[in-house]
């Protein structure tokens, strides 16, 4: 099992982090609330969200969130130089803008991990940068299997920012770990591609949506069943902006 999976998940909403806009910084004193789901990209059509019943709700105070300094180059965090697996390419999508200000509340991060082995188990940690100097933890995946250089084993994490994240431009970092040893074997972020930076995001409250009701069921691991309020009509009205790039 992935030893870094986060502990108890509690009720309500979603969140993220990055570079400030117009002097505005992410809501440092606010509770961070996010909804996230993860799994193989092939599980659903590209223009649809993942199954709403698989979203996990994560609620944390700022002091409970792992934070680490940003580094100028790959390897500063002891990345294995010639690892058994690596991020071959990655994608980011942002979508759902209720107030029409250009800042969206959903983030999708997709990545293709290749390996020198026919089969290998890894897990990913997703981070956001709110100020250009530090990475704030967003989500830990469960262990998942990759198959050599198979182009059909892409993995993704979808997150809705519910509360605690100001209207801002956000950077994204993906870290890949060996599920057996817990060793960091690769990372992919703004140093690898500018497409991982300056994503216009804000939480649901700042997007003009009311706070969701707390009728949520949460599980410590795997897909948590949640009530997906305000989802009706969203899928048909998504203005999906896809940004694709190669590592």
C-alpha cells in the first residue's frame, strides 16, 4: 500500500495553490477543502468528469498540509537520476467557470508514466504552488500499475476546488514514487514544461457558488462516495480547455 496516502478525509468541497494575481495571495488562513478522484484516463470520455461517486473529500487546515520549497532544477529532491519509471508526457485541463471571470474551479492532471519493466507499481503526489517559492500538497494517489511504454496506461487526478484557494495563477508539480520502496523516481512540473504553470483557478466560493451541503460520505482510501451537488447540467456546459504537452 502507498504509505503516503493521507489520513481521514472529512466533509465538503475542494482546493488548490500557485502564483498570486494583482497582489492577491492564496487564502493562507483558510481551511483547504477539495474533492478529488483518480484513476486510468481510459475509464471515461475526455469530455466528461470521472464518476461523481468516486470523488474523495479532503478537508485540512493550512498547518496540516505538507509544504516544501521549490527547487530550480530536477534532482534537488533526490530524484533517482536514471529511474525505473518516468513521466513521459503530461496534460492539464481547467474547466467550469460559473462567474465568467476566466478562472476555473476544476483541475485535471493527466500523465503517462513509462517504465523499463513490463509491469511496475507506482504512486503519484500532486502539488500546487501558490507563491512561486513553495509547493503545497494537493493529492496522493493510490498505487497504480504501469506497463512499460504502453500509451494506453495514462493516469489522471481530477480536483474541484471548494474553498480555501484564492483567485490566482497556479503551478502544478507531479512526483512519481516507487510503490514498493517509496523512493522518488521522477517529477514533472514547470521546470519540464511551461504548460504546468500559470493555470487560472479559484475555489467554488470565489466562483460564485454557494457552499455545498455536508451530506457527504467519506472513505480513508479508494473512491469515496460523495453527494455531487450542482453537477446536473455541468457536464453538458463544460467549456473544457485542454493543454497538452510532451515531456
